[in-house]
């Protein structure tokens, strides 16, 4: 019964996500083919014409970015509302009121606008000043931004949406800090992550880098899991630090950024004339660049998820090696499966394309193989 329910839940989530992405892509394509992108550029240019010279050009890019982001948010909103609010309530996972959910969406739009404006500004500055090298220069800037965002996430980004407070369970804190010390992970503390105001799902994380790295445990995890189960869950998270998975992920993302921007450069040079652009640095190229970026992200998703699944398997093995507590690992996985409504038996195609983690059932079977001493377990 739970399997059927979880399978349908995830299928409906994926469907809404794909439909929203397809709708956004169709809008971008329509803007390019119809010439509406040129009209939006003229609107942005007219609004920014009061500012002289380079300020005028910069403001045109900023205003056009804001127009496009808000348009896409409007197009995707029905799918996001269904997936993130209605569906979560229907399956008993969300604890948010509609007003709370809308407030979080507003924060997300504001943050997305800020990041989009910064990103488009980098792209068009490099296009205008270094048209032959813009693609790798933009890639480098985006890679640096990724590192900065990872560092700021627990102290700037996550607190925009969630509350955090120092965990007031001294024995558990001491146990987890000792585990972190064994993993050579310097952390600033152990924090309770108040998720219960948003969802009934449970989660844990080792977030941040350097002086911002901290252990985060959701109150929904702390309420129902034993200390042994919490320890083995955290050991899994610490494995990503031990294996330098964050840096490996950033390295892969940087390579994909380079390839994606190179592709965007090739498409832009071929399509500029047909799209009526004044040149490579015409702000009206923004919908085309956004469309290429979205298509590239979808195309490379299976590769990114394949790497992630391999890292998650290795992290499970580290957790088992470190704690030697297979029973706690198995019971924690079962609890997480039920609480988070995990899909235990996804199809091979679904797993290949969409899954960043191995299915829970596969992780439990690997743990049991570990207990039997099977050296071939991943």
C-alpha cells in the first residue's frame, strides 16, 4: 500500500516538474521565434534611457532579466503550487498554510531575481568586452560563485526560509561532535533545524565550508529517531566531507559550465542573425541563452545524478564502516522511507534520469550485504 502511494506521489511530482519546465521552455522559444524578445529589449531600453552610457546598457540587461524571470515564474507558478503545496498536503507531508507557502515562494523569487541579475550581468559584461573569451570567463565567474554560495548557505540562504537553534541535548551533541572529529571535520556546532513548520519529512546535513560548516538536524528527525539512528545518519553526511564530495561536485559542475557556455557561444553565433540580434552582446539574446542553459541542464542531469548516486553509496559504506551499526542504519532507512514517502522500487529509467540517491530498498540491501561480510557491496 505504501509503495503504491509513494510511487504515485513521485510520479505526480515528476510530471508537474516536467510540465513546468516544458512550459517555461516553450515560452522562451516563442519569445525567440516571434521576435517578442526584441520588443522586450526595447521596453527595457526605453525604461533605462534616462541613464547615460554604460549605465543605460547595464540597466537594460537588468530590467530585461527581471522581466524574463517574473514571466517564467508566472508561467511555472501553477505547476509549482500543485507540486509544492497541493500535492504535499494531499499526501499528508506538508504542514504549511497557503500563506506561509506563498511567503516562501516570494522569498525564493526575490533570491532568484538577485542571482539571475548577477548572472546575466556577468555574461553580458564579458560578451561586450571579451566576445571571443566570454564563455570561459563566465564559466570561471560562475564556478567561483558556486563556492561562495556553498560557504554562505547555512548562514545567509537557509535562514531566509528556516529557523535554526543550538541543539540542547548535551549527550547527543557530544556524541556527534566526537564523530565529526573522527572524520577530521571542523564544525562550529550542532543545530536544530526547525522543519516541522514546513513539512513532516526528516532531514540532516553537514552544511557550509570552513568557518560556516555546521551540523544540521531537523526537529522532525530528532523527535522520532534514536541516538544510534541519528549517529549513523550523520556519519553518512560526514562521509561527503571525508570523500571531498563537495569539491568533486564543484569540479564536475565547472566542467559542465565550461561545456555549456561553449555550446551557448556556438548557438549564439549561429542564431544571432536569424534572431534579429544586433550582435553577440545584444540583451535580446538573453532568452536564447536561458533556453540553451535549461536544455543543457536537462541533458546532463543523468550524468550529474550518476555521480551523486555513486557518492551516496560510498557515504553509506563509510557510515557502516565507522559506526558498525547495521541495525541502526536499516531502521533509520526504513523510518526515512515511511516518513518521507520514498519510492522504494522506481523503474530503471526513472532512477537513471531523476535519482540523485540510490532507492532506499537498494541502500538497505547493501547494508545487509555489508553485515554478511560481502566485500563486493558498494
